[in-house]
C-alpha cells in the first residue's frame, strides 16, 4: 500500500490544484496501475478546497469508474475535509 502524507506536500491548507494534479499523476495513478491501494493521509491538514480534491481524484474516477475509490483510502480527515471529499465524489457519481 502506498501512503501519501499530504501535509508534507501541501501544508495545512490544501488548495493548490496544480500540486494536486502532480500528486495524482506522479504518485496515485502509478500506484493504482501497479495494483496497489493508496492511502491519502490528511493528518494536520485543516482544510482543502473543492478544486484541490477535484484535481486530486476526479480524473481517476472519470477514467477508471467510481469503483476506483475502493482502492483509495482517505485517512485522518477532519469534518471539513470529509465534506469536500463527499461533495466531489457525489458530483462524480452523478456525472457518470
């Protein structure tokens, strides 16, 4: 399993969608391609923007289907981050 400690990369406020895209393309997608599960650890990340989460996971869902989330785990998310992840995943399910 690949674990990505987001605080080390994005700081306490995850807002940079270009950085999210880089995490997706350089870390998440290669791990999924190798058959690994991925844990996105949000410990000490106080908030995330919808555009950050969208850039982080929506392309994966679009290309691999919503079941791709069965291999991606969201760890140590506070209420704010959970809500944003929920908004993005709900939107992606509706648009599928």
